[in-house]
C-alpha cells in the first residue's frame, strides 16, 4: 500500500504524527510517498526505510493508493485541489483545532492506518462547485465561493440569478455560495443551514445583510447560479475555498454549477457525519443537562 502525505509544516504541529506514520509504514512494509519539501521531518533518514521522495505534491498523489491530509481543514482543502482529477481517497488527520473534515484525531492515528490497511472504510463522496467567469477563468470549490468587501469598506451590492431567473440584489458584507460540505464552514457562521454532504444542493447565504428579511436559500445544484458584481466605490473580493482573486474588471460575472469532480473522503468504523457534528460542533448539546 502506498500512502502520500500532504502536510503544512509552517502552520500545524505535524512533526510527531509524521514520524509515527513513517515508523508504522516500516513495521507493515508499506510505502510512504513524500514531496521533497517534507524531508525536513526526517530527522534521521537512517531510521526509516519505506518511503519514496517525489518532486511535487501532484507526483506524490499520482503514485499513491490513498492520500493522508495531515493538518486541519485548510490542509484538507489544499489536498482536495491536488486529488480532484484523480479521485484518490483522502484520510483527514487532524493536528489543528477544529478539523471538521479532517476528523481522525491524533490519538486514533495508528488504529486508523490499520483500518485503512485492512480495508475497513467507506468512501464518502463530496462534490465540488465549478465557477466560470465571463473572461474564461475556471475555479473549483469544495467549501464555498465568497464575494466580500475589503477591510472596513461599506457593504457590497451583488446580483444573483438562478436558471436565468432574478433572485435578489444583495446588499451585505458578503455573499456565500456553499456546497453541502461547506455548509458547516463560513456558511454556518453566517447563520446558513447545515446540509448533509450527499445532498444535491448549493447554498446562497448573505453575510450580515442590510435587511433581516434577506435569508439564506437552498437551491438545486443541477441548474446554473449566476453572480454579477457591478463597479462599486470600493473593492470587492472574490475567493474560492480561501484563495483570493482580486476583481479587476467590471462587471464581473461568474456562472456556478456542480463540478464534474468528486472528492472521496474516507470514513472509518465509528465515524459518521452526525457523530462529527456532535463532537466537533457540540450540535444538539443541551447545556442544561450540566447544571
């Protein structure tokens, strides 16, 4: 079994679990596939023998059977970009704080690897959204597309149309177009609904709208959502899964629909979406029970 490791050493404490994975691979005669930037973790190369060095993360993914995303949800989003064409399954190992998608905790790392080796897992498919702007640029998002103001500027104005039907002119701090996977991210912080990942919908959620009657919408993902941003007195930012793109030409229009790419997240025994909601978000917890 070949396992590629994708990690962000500058952001998360991944050195210890990284070494644990290498040690485990040696004991099982499995191979860990590394991008050469990860060599800094190999304190003593002589201690490990079952690893292979590649020149890029893309090459590491290509040579693997499974991909281990070691970090937090930001690392998971980066890993999703790397695997979206190949569909290689991802095991998310959380060494950050929340780790909603990266839901294998460090204390469960070795049992998780053993489950993987024994085939004790299910693949949880997550679809991406695809956005294509009027200039031909294409973007993919596992969590969300976001249109927002820059800094402390005034609210932005954004038009939304669904299947060529006008929805609304949003006047807000921002506008989120989220996948079900992204429903528990910025969408949830902006009072958007929680949606199970396999549901074929996308979410349109305003951030701090000027009118309280402007509420989130749940839209079928089989038709196109068009977002249009006209020239305004201040800068409007567009981002996909946290990657910021400055809007330099107006009007800026982007058509959003379901992508052909699907990300497969590995679900191990004892894991479930609702279990993650309860443990990570304390969803449904009644604090009166603790009084």
